C-alpha cells in the first residue's frame, strides 16, 4: 500500500502540533513509520488520504461499536446541530440519556456527564476522596485511567508505550498518594491496605484491562477486591471507559457479576463525540456540587450534540442486546482463526479475549498482568503490525492496546484478516 499523502500530511502537522498528533499513541512511535491519515470511515472500514481501504479493529479506540457513521447517530447530531450547538443551560436530553444509562447499568442511581474518560476518572477519585475523607488511592500497574496527574504512575496504553510511566510534571506529593499494586495479585493489594490503615479512599481498576492488551481478571482477584473494599470501607471504582456499554448493556459489573461503588464511562457512551461520565448510588453522587461539597463542573458538559450522539447509541444497544452476543461470536471466530494460524505456523504467541475485546502478544508466557504483557512489546509485534497494515488490516499500533470489534465487521472481513495473518506468519518466526 502507498501512504505518500499521509506521510506528507504528517510532516506538515509536525511543524505545528507537538509530535504531529493530539494524542501520542496515534504517532506510531511504538511501531515505527508514519501514521495513516483517515479521510472518512463507514461501517467496518477506514478510507485513508491515499485512497486505501482498511478493515478497522480500533473503532476510534472503542466508541464505534456499531460501526462508523452509524445512521441514527449521524441523523441525531445533524438534527441537533441545526438548533444550536451549546447553550450552557440544562437541556431535556441530558435527563433522557441519564435515565437510560441508569436503567441499563446495575447499581447506579445517578450519573454526571463530562467530556472525556480522563475527566470521568479524575472526578470519580475526587468524589471518592471527598466521600471517605481519605487521601490515598490504589491503582494497578498497566491500567490506564486517563492523563490526570494521580494516574500517570505506571499507567498502561500510550503512557507506557512512550516509556514514561511516571511523567515529568507530576509532583512527588501527588505520586505519594497513588499506591501501586499488581493486576491479578490480591496479595499486593492486601499489603498496601495493611501498610496504610484507614487512609485509602478507593481502589480503581479496569475490570477487564484493555491498556496492556486485553487482560481478564481472575474470579479470585475481582471477588477478593470487592471483599477487601467492604472490609476496609474503601470504595471500589470500576473504570468502564472501555468496557461500559461494550461488554454488555450493564458493562463489566453485569458481565462479571461484581458490584462497583463508582463506575466511570467514556467512549461508547458518547457515540463518537467527546463524552465521559461517572455514576454511583444517590448516597455517593449527592456529595457532588451543587448538592454536596465535592466540586466538579464543565462548560461543555452535557453538550447537546454529544448527548444526542450518546443517546442514539445507547437506545440502539438497549433495544438490540443481541448485538453483544453477535460481537462476542465474531470475536471468538477471530480468536479461533488466529489460534489456528499460530498453531499451524509454530509461532509463539498469546491471544487474550473477552467479549468484543481481543489482543495478541508475541511471547511465551501467559499474559495476565503488566509484566507479562511487556514481554510482548517487541520486534515481532512491530513486524506483525506493519505486515497486517500492508494487507489492509488496521490494528492498534501498540502491544499495550486491545482491539475493539464493531458489529459491522462481516465474517468475510474476519476471514480476510485471518488470511492476512496466515500469509504474514512465516515472516514473524
Ligand atoms: N480509562 C480507560 C480505561 C481508558 O482506556 C481511557 C482511554 N483510552 C481513559 C480512561 C481516558 O479516556 P480519554 O482518552 O477519553 O480521556
């Protein structure tokens, strides 16, 4: 494939935008080469500036679960736009989407909308600190919760791809209040709780991790966390920015059968527009201003265009929950196809999958935490990424990211993808 125009656009962008991009992972630093500039997208496909058509497994990093340019979302946004793009006043549609979200997700009574997943997680932690009157938080190595200061401590995703898990600019004081545990290692959490009695406000995690590739929690780990939180008056925060409305209507809480005290959302809930949200019981949410003392605000929060896109998306998912079953079946089909290629070609690789999330690590050991995921961040991954791209398959440009399937992907698309991997496999050995 030819990427001449993309490369020229990237050169121009680098003159005016740091690194040429507005979010680091887009720059392809982890895999080398220039990023692809996308001109338009429809259904399961991206169309780039050089006229290439690519099968998309990123789905804008999660939101486009129903495929690109999903008509009800497009129509809703166009309709709203004609009536004015922002008022900074309450609007009826905010209540409509809040009501629907609360109906779809278990264990939440109220929800507050913000503009990104970062804002959602940052605000959820402030709320947890305000509610418990404690300052420390526990997060897990390799989990990414956005780029606010407290979370840039051994974060996954782009933060680790770029080799700066502890970013300059994060103060020592902030870093001290973020305690680090290992994913799927309950003992590492118990030690932190024992060492910091009555000081921990919350434990935040990705209930299915997607920022070190896709990693599932063991039953023992996730149940153990719930128990530890109950025993120690700690709030359990599920960061469902990736998993919310993707694993099922009720997200990871429903999927895993575990109750969280606060849940954060992003991606799917905005239908492709900039939206985040956090939610909990009334008791906890009423701590927020203007009802309670914990401050949180936003000029464009609950923006009518964003809410109309999110509402159209949630309505479709609520009305057609079989989408989740179909997506999981397609993801399983891809998994089986990939596994067969791996077995037939004698490649050393691990495929992890949960719902419509899947990832491939080229390493020997099972991938179940940050350390094991890091083994798959290697030269083989780079070759794999570029080999698939040259065959028209657009995968995340980092081993520390999950793929997100969308339901416009056909079985033919999946077969093309599996065949691309089979063709490429001999080069990866
Ligand atoms: N939490 C998780 C689990 C995420 O995957 C992300 C983004 N990939 C975020 C939070 C931050 O969301 P945003 O990029 O919208 O700020």
